[in-house]
């Protein structure tokens, strides 16, 4: 095998959306027809060049390529294997990707779901018994060449074959019992071709990402992993192979990789343990992920150096690396002048993490200031239960007087360009507080009147004052900081700016009560108060790691509990506490799940259990695989739960656990991820399925998720059909 040594400092991947979200702008402009493919490609090329030159300037020995993506790296992998379903294939690779990712010509897109336990979303490949695989090394080879033009030799990153197939779902029409992993031999043929093409290109090392190996794997899956790397390792014409694992420890997959012919193995030493000293590791490179790619804290050099010393005794060579791709952290701390100085000293974003990797490899890492000691209670109190559901349901029915199959929405209404400008004007001081207040009130009134006109039963104020469901609360709670440019890609062109929870969390004053009571003052119909739940606030923030997560969540839950109480005292009869991230934090290993769900459910109940019997608590979770945690969702003890269902074609209704669900349930009937307006007939059919699976009295009628990313014409048309469908069913 080629014996180019593995670089002593490297990263597993880098952000790609652009330090100022240049890629987002270029994508949206291309999609809207405001610019052409040439401009989109030029933006990508510029961003890649800037990243590579910056990594070189920072002294990183092992830069990576093929970590850029115009949408998603899993979809890119499907494209490189020639396995994108034929219905999406267009004339250019970009258009194929966009058709599969966003849908086209009436075609729904591929399913999208969370990338392991992160807030990044990938497109789920569809693999069937007849899927053809044809290697297309175009993109990885082009990126290697582009970097070379700058005089930079890179290590291309490919999604590994085992993870690719484990993340895929069986194509529609595949026979029962078929699993994408059955196609491993054929996929490997395509990987062999990709590796051959990269070898021809003179590439010394290739990185194959196998994060699926840090979750529980069956003996058959481990055997498939062994077979895969036996085969790829046995190729005579190939680059050296670096198999990267991340987001946890390799566990039983470690001996499999140690015994395989691959040359380097990447281990996440932030989330996983130091690997066992297996004989198979003695002639391999261990790529030690000691700089966390999942948080924004500086690395403690003493602890990291100790870890590196321990792995040095195990492997032939040790390289210093990030624990995973830096895709999950913002670009650069240097552009954040508003953060308090004492906090800045504790932070590292992608650029700073590269510096840390380089310094650790050189043995020159400096010291890191400690986090302040907590001054607020961190011990969760025992879970208190509300009255039995039957008692609450009766009190709520008497108070609210809702029709059968009540129609509601998930909270947000379209965030128009004017709204975004209004908020930006407030932030920049171009608009005063009083004027801002008036503009938001006017928007709330518009949204309330629209819902009345459409015949919605439980109204919302529309969340016009919120930039984001987590950031908004972070901005109003002590203990959080927000960034100016700290964007992290969520999917495609969408990014979030996770707040930083760095101190003790405290609610100094009511946050949402003014907006909700204003909305309620405009109408006789009930208005739902709208809060983000403690687990979601924590999941979508970068949180302090000096306290255990349950303690951090508890502080947040306490703040939300106060807000629920204030809404209730102000006369709001329904409060929705969203927990869309409940599923996301579910540990990848089964053995750790029960403990997680225990504290997550306890935090939710701490936030909501103070509500009186006649106050209806709603919750909302948006993902199709809610079935896995239905018992926990039930344990949240919310009176009404809305979940995604339309996008996953009502699959959730087939789950036996749904039938056992004891309280109100709103399986979404409008896929808000798409521009498509569902017809009344279509919604009627979905509601019939819901009222077959559940007692009619428990079914709510709502979209899959909030409407903020949609435009008014679509939303108005869709809600008109939602109300018409509910009325059709009520009429029998
Ligand atoms: N209430 C939020 C909204 O409607 C919920 C968003 C979410 O679930 N992601 O926007
Ligand atoms: Zn949602």
C-alpha cells in the first residue's frame, strides 16, 4: 500500500455554507431563477478555495476535500454511487440533487431525517433489490484537483459503504424482509471503482465515514462491516484507507476494524472511551478525535494531552483530530465582537478548533479558563403529576367548548420579508421599541383575523416576534448568549444560529405573555400560548459541559414552568410546549436510552405540571419516527400532541402504540416542507385514516409543523382545505 504517512493534525470535515452563508444565498438565487448554474458553481468553488487556504494558513497538516456539498453529503454519496432514483435524474448533478432533495414536477422529494443525534438533516437514500450502482467519481476527483491548483493536497471524504446502506431505506415496492444492506456486494463494486479513480488521481489517503458503527449493531451488520473492509482493503489499486467513526465509541465494531486491512481508524475520544489495546491496532494509525466537533468550548489541553498519551501506547501512529466533522459548529469566533470577553475566552468555533488541533499536535496548546460555579439549583425536584387525564379533559371541554376534530396550527405563520426587516431594524436601532411593538401587533391582528376567517378553532398569534423558536427564548433568559454570525447548517440552504448556554439560566421577566394576551384580546376563540420546551432549548443550543445535561435542562425547565404559570394567570387557556428535539437527543446506544428519556420526560413535566386541570397543555414533535418513542411521548402527559404524519404518508397511524395513545393526537395532514397544497379530498382521506386508528373524539386537525417557511397564498389555500376537510368529517 502507499506509504505516505498520515498527517499529524487533521479534521474530519468543515462547514460549507459559507462564513456569511454565501452558499445559502447562491442556492436560493439559483432556485428562484435569479441566477444560473455557473454562478452557483463559482460560489462553491470560491468557498472551497477560501476554506483550503485558511486551513493551510492555520497550519493544519491534513486538509480534507469532498466535504463541500450543494445540499447534503448523503445525497452526494448516492450520486457518486449512481444510486439516485431514476425519477429524479436531470441533466446536471446539481439539478439531480435538487430534484431529489426538494421534489420537482409534482414529485415529492426523498424523505429527510436527522443525521444521528445532531440537528443536521440528510436525505434518506432509497435502495431496492433492483437499484443499479454506477460509480461516478466526478465530484471527489474535481475537488482534489481544485485544491491542487492551490498547491494543497487533500484527503477526500466519502460516506462509507456500511453507513450508506444502513442509513438508506428500502425502495417502494421492495419485498418484505429486504434490507438495503443486502446490496453490500454491489455497492462495494462501485466503491472499488471510486477508490480506483482516486488512486489514478494520485490520492494518498481516503476517508470513509462510518458513524453508523457507533450505534448498536447486530452480529450480521458487524460481519458485513468486516467483509466490506476486507474487500476494499484487498484492492491492489487504492489509496490508503482511513475509516472514521464519530458521535460515540466503536464498541464491538472496534475489533472488527482493528482486524481489517484498513490503514487508519478514527475514534471519537470526546464521546467514546479510549480504545482497548488490541494487537490489530499496533500497525495502524489512530486518528484521535480529542477536539470536540459538537460544541463550542475550548479544549482542555491537559485532558486532551493525557488522552493522546494513552492512545500513543496503543497504536502505531497517533494523529490529532476533531471528534467529528466541524459541520456542526459555526465558522469563526473572530467575527463575534458582542460576546462578553470572559465568555469568548472559553469558546472555540471551527477556525479556533483547527488551531487547537494544530497546537495539540505541536504540543503548544495553552491553558483554558474554567467555567463559573453554578449559583442556582441544579438538582431536579421529583416529578409531580397533574390530575388524571379524564378529570382534566372534562374541565377543558367545559371551558373551551371545542367542536369535534378541532382545527389548529403548530404556531408560526409565514415569516414575511417585511417581518424579517422589522426585526433587523429593531436590532440595528432603526426602529424604536414602541414602533416595533406596533408593527408586531398589527401582524398578530392580521394572523388572528385570517384564522377566524378561515374557520380555525384554536388560534395562534403566529410567532411574528420570533427569529427562531430557541433563539427567541435564549435572548430573553439570563445565562445565554447569542452570536451574530454563528450559523450552523440544518439542511440544504437552511441554517440555525444556536445560542450558547454558558451560565445559570433564569427568567427575569415574562417573555411571551404580552403577545399571547394581545392576540387573545382580539378574539373569542381560544388562543394557544406558544413555548419551546426545555429539552429542545437545550438540544438546539450549545450548552455548558461543566454540568451534567440533566442539571442544565432542569434550570431551563424551571424557567419555562414560570412562563406557563404567567400565561395561565393572564387567562390563556391552552399552552403548547413544543419538544421537536425530544427524539434527536435519544442516545445512539439502546442501553443509554431509558435514562435519557427519564430525565427528558421529567424536565417536560417539571415545565408543564403546574398547569391547572382546565388549562390544556399541547405539545408538538415533528419527525416521522416518533413511533420509536411513543411511550415517552405518552409519558409527557400533554393533553394534546401534534406530530408529523403527512410527510411520512400516515405511517405513524399504523403503529399499535398510536392506538394505545390515551390523549388527544393531531397527526399532521399538511406536509409543510413542500410548496404543495393538499386537496380537501386528500386531507379527508388522511383524517379518515386517523379516525379509524383512534377514537374520533381524540383526533385533532393540524399541519405537520409550523408554517413559517411557507408563503401566504399556499398557507391560506392549505388551511382552507384543512377546515373544509374537518367539516366534511364532522358532517359524517
Ligand atoms: N411552534 C413552532 C412553529 O410553529 C414549532 C416549530 C417546530 O416544531 N420546529 O414554528
Ligand atoms: Zn415541528
